[in-house]
């Protein structure tokens, strides 16, 4: 990476560059990237697209999970109580007309996610990447007859969710601490959710699919093939 580019990135990461300039830089980079993609011949563009898809299929589901833990997942839960809303929703809120507070925006987003997932009481639900438990605890509360299993790579997140579930009297929550790259399960799920596919606007909800999926042999395995097997397994097809 050229030194000027590296210096600029470091300045942005340290918060030394005003947001309007950051947005201008992002737009210029995106414009240059699009021009590069469109400039090549059709065959070359197709080759680039196939190469990208191949790279994504071969890549780990979650690159460098230990860095995520080091940087923010293992930060004390009390810190996030100061900077997130009442539900500690880690991604985004939903602000339809009439919603005026962060807590209400979190609740609106959680409610919409469950509605789009077609959740119903009595289901077995798997959440891959549960953060600080906003959706896990919401589902357990709204659907008391359902059994909610949440997967996190963070011990502090698990401790917080379990403590909150106990405080609220929820007995239908189970939290697993595991790296998603090696996670495998033989359990059948009525709904599965992957937290990495969250977007705003009309596609606010994370991607869900129905279908009671089954795969694998163990809850959390150290098998080096698990990360390659999981994307093509029926459990990951259920998450989208």
C-alpha cells in the first residue's frame, strides 16, 4: 500500500478526518472501483466476477474472529450499556413514523425482524452471531414456547445474555460460545439467522429462511473442514 494511502487510512481510523471528507473519499474510491470494473472487456469482467465468487466460497465465514474479540466483543458489558440502547442492539434501529427514541427504534427493528422471519411460538430458533443478545432475548420473551439457541464467539457476551435471561425469568435461552468457522450441529432448526446479513431500508431484517435444517455431528467442532463444509450445508442454507 502506498505510504500516502496508508497515512490517510490511519488518520481516518484515528478520527482525525472530518466525516464530510471521509464520505468524499469513500465516494471517489467507489467511483474509481466501478470505472475499473466497467473498463475491461466482457470476458475479463466475467473472469473477475467468477474469481471473486470462488474466493468468497473458499474464505472463512468470519475472518480473524480473535481480532473482533480483542477489539470489542470482550469489552465489559457495562460499557455497551452506556453507548447502546436499552436492548443493546448492536447493528441498527428502525425509525418508522412515530418512533422518537433509540429504545423504540431498537424495539421496532426487532419486531420487524421477527415478523419478516415468520416466527411463531413453539419453534426451535438458531441465531448465529447474537451480539449482546438483543434479538435472542426479544425472541425468548415474545415467543415463550420457542427454544432459542444463540451462538457467540465472546465469553462476555454469553455471560451477559445468560445473566439477563435469568434476571427476566427466561428459561428458553441457550447460549453457545464457539467460532462460527468451526461450528457444526446435528440439531434441526425451524429458523436460523445469521447476523452478518443486516441491511437498512426495505431489507432491514437479517436474512432468514425457513426449513428445519439439519447438518453435521457436533455443536462445536475443531475439525479444519468444518468451515468449508458449513457454507454448503443445509444449516447455512437456512440462514441465507
